[in-house]
């Protein structure tokens, strides 16, 4: 009954996953293609709508806010990017950005200047006259402000006419010769060289009409000014998917509605309440390209207005966001096409066009899905063969990659910004903790273990006791750490230094398990074969190598798989060199010390990484960031070796005939050492926390991290194994997640988070309320994310088995049929953790890396009903079967040849992608930067 229930729960979860997948794709497509059909790239959303994720929070009976508000503006369904000087220069390209209007427009002018260079802008602002034209040059770019509160000056109208001519002729520059000599002398540096080309014009007014014209006349004068300017403007097409996005544009800024009761007496006498709103109503009917999102930023937010000045001016943070909206409208599409990932500029950008490599991959992905149908067809008819399992695995992989692309490289799914709050973080942490506590179970009793040189197995301890760092325990450890990392990423907690410090220790814990597990295996088994290395590397890197070609990213972007792969090769090489002397503890410690010195000091300082990365770029078109890689490796440069030393101690203890103190009858020394170690561990954790608390910045914390991170990790291990009850219990939910932690860590980048981790994926089911809407998205998308990770974990295990196992016997193919996954991205558990079946230890064969696909237990498919297939499906299945058999004959039996074929394939893909990039740029259509992956 227990087995049937487990099987049914896995089947149910799988079926729910498929239903969720279809439902989510349908909901996202329905919104994009029907509800948002007039705004497919979220340009109108950026132009007209939005809400604050961080409005001011006032305490009772006081006007003080608990934090700095107005930093996160959320347009409906897309991410607002905060532009940096280099990005602005790259987009504007020395062209003119013109601001014309009153002091509210001037605020946006100075906000844009601050984005280019805050200190220079402050100097210009301090010396600028109040009611005068301003022309400044920062970082080689000209910004012009025309003081024109009535929007009727010659300068303003000539700029707009020049823009109209520029758009009509599609070439910059020569139209400036038609301007008056006065304007030429005042503004143009070099007309012949195109110094008059326009990138942006922002026009705005209203308050001065209300202030200085009689009632009735103010609206008439405003209408005339808007009408004259609108004649030379045109509405941009929000459906424009060109590489330059909406192109150079003129925008209207609505009149700033003041806080009427805060106006000084003189203005109260002339500015009537509602007068500005009437002007804005006219602008809505007759104006073009009106930035209504500017008005939304202050709507209902009195704190948004700086009442200490004149009750019209907004606070600086809102002026900054207005500048960002303006730049996002003009620059997002252009920079997305040239800069590539991370694609965190999702408003008013159609994303880069699909490359032909991705189209070819889509074709083969479709074949893989048909292969999955073929496998399902045979399974229903009880005709499945072990080698046919690869069809199902490839179909799952293809569907998941397609989902990643659809979610994070199209506008079909919405994206929203992260906003950290303490309630969100602690609520999700509580949910994860509750899931873990509610699924606590007793570990299965270990079977007898045969000691070296012993003639008979040692009887299990009564009552049964788990060994130190058992498989259940390490999988649970990986699982709850993965929950913590997911909560950290989803809530945007990286801005909170103490949480950041804890997460860095958790990442170090993963690497500790890598050093510990692999060291125990190598010292126990002595298997340094190519077969094992190849199997481990394929399993770790399948997903991280497929995603760059799918998403236009970079292999190092999914940093955990490259990091673990690097450290695995370091461990293998350390243990492999003079491995015949590994029986000497002193010799192994010396090798570990030498390896630590080389990777921690020699390689970073000798330029080794620079040389390697330069060769890879030249030979294989692999363009990786050596600075980022050096940082990642250096941040945890000692913890792997600490894990190796612990693994050495563990392995030596296991080869001893004396029972370990944690699992056997303690001696008098052990009975004293055990409570002392527990006390030391209990003291170590708060001591480490206090030391980290002395660091107030991330760089300072990172400098301390490599030295202190081993302390809380060792303390946790001692506490976790300090009592029999603790050793023999584990959380099934945490352990389940631990078995697919590599996949959850990698896939979260695109199908749970969004914009390459910069935002959150959203279905936008509750427009206008992103705070509540994100929780609706969480409830729907989180189970789908876990399901996809679970299925991909099984699929990558099956593909690894197919790639790495030479079919020498029926047992090999049978192993492949049941192969799924365990998260070998972290600890590789030794034979002593599974003493009941040493033949199935991870190193015994490549297939032993993998365990059955399940939620908590193995799935039993025998109880399913087997419907009859149609003739058409049978024909498709037969064709695919013939293709599979033909490909199987070409697939070499030697693993080394398989590895060479895979590396050659990646090399060809990188070069083809590079040529695609050059060809696309020659056609004038930019694509994203080089994509590279390496096995």
C-alpha cells in the first residue's frame, strides 16, 4: 500500500504538472495575443501606466517614513531599467536631447544630467540661472533645456520642426541649415557634422498658464500651444519591432497637478483647483505621445510633491524615475539588440530576433517531443524498451527549454520587479520550514557493512543508526539550503547584508559537500577512470550548456555548474596524482595543501585564468568574464579543501575497526569530547555571526567570508549528527528538493524569476496591482517550476546514462530505463552511506549516478491503463524509431570518442553563432552577444 500511494502521488504530481504547463501557456498567450494585442511590447504600458512598489510608509501620528520611497516604479507587465552613463551614451550617441517647458520639465532635465555624471550635474545646477535656457555637455553628450513655460518660443518650435524634417528624410543633420542664425549660433557646435541630430525631445507646461492667464484664457492659450506643436509630431507605433524600437521621438509631459492646499497665497489666488486637470484633459484628446505615467507617479501621493518649494515640484526620486521612463522608451530596444543579456530592459523592447540556430534547435526539439509521444505510446502498450526511455527524456528537455525561451525571451509572459520586504521574506521562510517539519521521517536502517579484511559483515547497530552525514541527511541539507536560496532570490533579499552573508555560507556548504563526498569516494574506491569523470561532467553541465544556445546567455552565467565542475576537476586531479600513496594520511594532507596554494594564490595572481580564457575566445569563440570567474572561485577558495579534509577523516574512520564515536559505544575520551564539541559548535555559530556583523558592506564581508565560512558549516555538521534521533530523522520534502537542487538552481533564472534573475515572472492576472498579483503568480508558477525541475532532473539523468553507458549487458540498459537523477552538483555520497548495496555506489558505473524519478519513492507505472493508439501515431512512431536506430549505429561505443564528438559539436556551434552575429550586423539587424558553452 505504501508503494502504491507513493507511486500515485508521483503520478498525480506529474499529471498536475502537465495541466499547469498547458494552463499557464494558455493564460499567458491569451493575455498577450488578445488582451495586449495593441501593446505587444509594453510600450504603451510604459508610457501611460504604472504603480509604486515602494510607496511611502508612514507611522501612526507622524509623517516620518520607514524607508526611502519612490525607488521602484512598476509599469504594467514589464521592468523599468535604471540607466547608467555608459548605456545612455551608447543609446544617444552624441545626439541632442532637448527639454523645453517649465520648471517641472527642468527637473527631468537635471535628473537625466545626474544619470550621466552626478557631480558635474550638481556643479552645473548650482550655477544655472532660474528662468533661462541651459546647455550642458556631460561625457560628450549635449543636453539642452529651453525655458519656455508657455511652449511658444521660437527655439522650441524650430527644434520640433527640425525633428519633423529629420523623420521625413530619415537622415540626420542637413535640416539644421534651415534654422535661424540665432539658433545656429546658440546651439550648434558643428552643423556640417550632424551636430543637430535629435534623439529625444520632452515638452511640458501648464502651471504657468494657470498662474498668469485669466480664467478661461489659460485653457485657450494652452490649447493653441499644444495644437501648433502637435502638427509637427506623430504618434509612434507601439507595435514597432524594429532594431531601433520606437526611434527618435517627441514626448509631451502632462501638466503637474500641485498639492492645492499647500500653494502659497499668491498662487492660490490665481491657480484654481482643477484647472491643471482640465488642461490635461485637452492634452489627452489632442496631444501625442503623452507621458501619462508621469502623472500616475504622483497621483494620490502627496509625499511625491516637494511642498517646501512650490507645491508643483516633485521630489528628486520621482524626477529620477521620470528620466528612466524617458530613456527606457527610447533606448531599451536598441540596447537589447546590441548588448544582449541580461535582458532586464523589458519595456518597449521586442527582444532580439530568433537566430536560425535557435530555429534549427526548435525543429529538433519538436522531433524530441514527437519522440516523447512515441515513448508514451509504447509505454501504454507495454512495449517500451529500456533504450526508448531516451525519447521521453529528450521530450522533457525540449519542452523545458521551449518554456524557458517563451517565458524569458518573449513578451508573452509579463515581468515585474522585485521589492524586498521583511514580511515577504519571513512568510516564505516559514512556508519552507513548515514543509520541512511536516514531512519528517525516519531514515531506513542501514544494512550490514563489510569491513576491510573482515570475513563477515558487521551486524547493524540495534536500534538502527545512520552513519555520519548519510545520504538522507546530505540530500536534506541541500534541499533546505535550496529553499533558502530560492526565497532569497524571489524576494530580492540581496540588498539586505545579513541575509546575503547567510546565503554565501549556504553556497559554501554546497561546495563543502562537493569536496567531502568526492574525496570520500576517491579514497575509498580509487576509481579515477575517464568513465566516471565523463559521467559526472556530463550530468553537471547538460542543462547549463543547452541554455546558453537557447537563451542567448553565457555558460558562466549559470555559475553554479561551472563552479562545481571546476572544483570536481581540482579534487580529481589532487587525488589522482600519485594516487598509489593515498594510503598515507600525511601525503594526502600535503597534496591538499599544495592544491589549495595553487588555486588560491598561484592561479589568480599569475594570469592563468586570463591566458585560458583568451585561448578559449580565440579558438572556440567562448567569451567569458575572467573578473567574474576569479571572484566566484576566490570567494570560496578554502571551503572545498576543508570538505576534502573532513572526507579524509571520515574515510580513515570508516576503515578503522574501532566504531566511530557518533555511532558506536563511546569511550571515556569520546564521552567527554562529544559534549565539548557540541558546546563548541553552539558557541561557534553566534561568534561567527558577531564577526560578520562587524562588516557593513558586501566587499568587506566577502573579504572575511573565505576564512570564516568553514566555522558555521563544521558547527552545523556536528550539531546535526550529535544525537541518534537527529541522525536517524530527515525531512522528505527537503530531501526531495535536494535531489533536484542543480535543476532548481539553474531553471529558476528563467521560469520562476525573470529577466535573467533581475525580476519575477508574471502572468499579469491582476493588472494595476503588482503587489497582490505577484502572490497569485507565486501560487500558480511555483508548482510548475518545481515540476519542471523534477522532470528535468530525471531527464538529464537518463540522457547522461544514454551518453555515458556502453551497452555491454542487459543490466546496463535496464539501469538506463530506470535512471533519473540525484543532485551530483553537490555531495557525491560514498559507498559507506549506502552499505546495503555497494554495487550501486555512485562510482560503480555511470548509471549508478542516477536514482528513480519520484517524489518520495519510485513511480510504479504498471497500474496504468493502456489505451490503443491511432494509426497515424503509429506511423510517426515507426519513422522516429527508424531514425533512432540509424543514429544509434553512428553513435560510437567508446566514451572518449563520444566526448570528442560532443566537444566538436559545441565548438562548431560557437563558431556558427559567431558568423551568424557578423552576418546579422551586416544586414543591420543586431543579435545578442556571442553565446558560448563548454562541456
